[in-house]
């Protein structure tokens, strides 16, 4: 399968129309509810037009930063610039200012591209010129050449902390998922500690591994249902919980004696081994 120059021109025209549509939507959002106004009215308008409020705020901000003179400059240059690139230039840096205030860097790139006869400026090329990483939503694209972890690792500490805070601040489900991932990583690290030669685990090693996993699960369970959580059990649920509690108590007793017995046996075994003394 191949494509022609006409296909490329047609595709870029459609992409440019999509970019223009997003900017026009942003203009409409600015007219209806300017930044700093009541969020309730803005959210209600977004609901009326079936637009996600978070996406709408992005459209509005990009439209405000990408002024009509900048849009006209891009159109007159004949160089294809995607909406993603315009959005990246408008993104706010930790300083509170856009990464490309006034799109000065983009203007330089457009001039260089026009002089060299280059037909497009890609978003990754523009980001490299700005010295920034991709927008987080771009990292979720399977075709992205950078993982979320690599992206976060490349950020300055202040900006990385800001991103992480935004991710976990208001999302309980994400926070729980992140904690589970961290606990799982710690468990794997413990299982890979030195001194466990060979791939096949002995019974003591297998028991220790299973107990570590159980500990992680119990800790996660307690975090999911802290003491402040109000629980309203039915009679059937109460009976099931009491039965489970009895099993847990038996298990705790079994573990306590089994681990202590094994530890005591190991100590006695070491003590009973006499030193070989030459005479």
C-alpha cells in the first residue's frame, strides 16, 4: 500500500481543519465562560455540548494563547503545524508562563522551515526546541516513543512533583492503584534479595514468600477500609465475616508456631554442629 503527494496534501488539509475547529471551539468557550468565572456555568455549558470539561479548558487555554495573528502566521507560512504542537506551546511551565510565550520559538521554526522548503513542523520537533517532554495524554498513545515513567524521570523535580500531585490529589481509585503497584514492586524486590540461590524455592522460602504477599494484601485491605469507614453489614454478611475472622485467628496461630518452630530448629541445628578442632 502506498500514498501520493495528493494524499499527503489532502491529509494535511483535513488535519488543519481539525486544528482550526479546536481553536474555534476554544474561542466559543472563551466567549461563553472566560477563565476565572464560575466553574458551574462552564461545566454546565460543556455538558450541553457534550464536551469533557477538562478537554474544554485545554481548548480554551490554547485558543487564548494562540491569538488570531499567530494563527494567521501559521496559515501564511504554508508549513503544517498540528494542534498538538500549538497546545504544547501554550502549556504552562512551573513559572506560570507558557512554555513558548508569544510562540516566539514557533515563529523561528516556521521561518527556518519556510527557508529550507520543509512542509511541516512535528510536535516532537517543537518540544525538543522548547526543551520539554510530551503532554501526558500523548504518552498514553501506544505509538508513543516514551513511557510515562521515562517522561516523569526527565522532568525537573518541581514539575514532576506537580504532575504526580495532580494525578493522585482527587482520584481515590488512581491513588489506590498506585499504592498497589508500589507494594507489588516492594514485594518483588524482597523476593529477589540475594541469598536465594537457584530457581526452585525450598519450603521455608516458599512459605516466607507467601507470607510476604499475604502481608501486602492485608495492609492494602486495611488501607481500603480505615477505622473511620462506616460499615453496615447484613446478618448474613456479619456471619460470614465472623467465620472469616475465626479462620484468620487460626492461621495467625499456625504461622506463629510454625515460624518460631522453624527458627528454633535452625538455631539448634547451628548450635549442635561442633567445630572441627585439629589435635
